[in-house]
């Protein structure tokens, strides 16, 4: 039998352990999978999730391709890394 822990490993020590993420309907299923479950309704059709973070670089590699369909709302240092990485792409 395969459990969620077999598919999505728990966060490693150090760095933020979770990220607060808003997802549009287009990608909510992907974020729910990463978050190990359903989210909660947020404003304007978004869904709020708490997503495990194993390390910041790995999280950025996962979240950035989702584009404008996700918003990282916390923690602030992780959100700042997302903004910094996006600005570097411009």
C-alpha cells in the first residue's frame, strides 16, 4: 500500500517548513496534490493551501512554472525569493 508520505516526502530540517499559496481553479488540483489535500476557499475564486517546503530552491522550481495561477502569500522570506526570481527573469 502506498501512502501520501511515500509520494510526497515530508519537509527537511531548516528553511521554511510550509508556504501559504493561493491557487486558481486552473492549477488547484496540482497544488492540492503538493499540499497533501484540499484547500480552503479564498476571495475571487482562489483556493488557499498550505504547501510543504523541503527547500526553497526546490519549491521555486515547482511553483514558478505555474505562473500567474499561483500566489505565494507567506512566509515573507519565501515570497520575497519568488519575487526576486521573477524579477531576474525580466
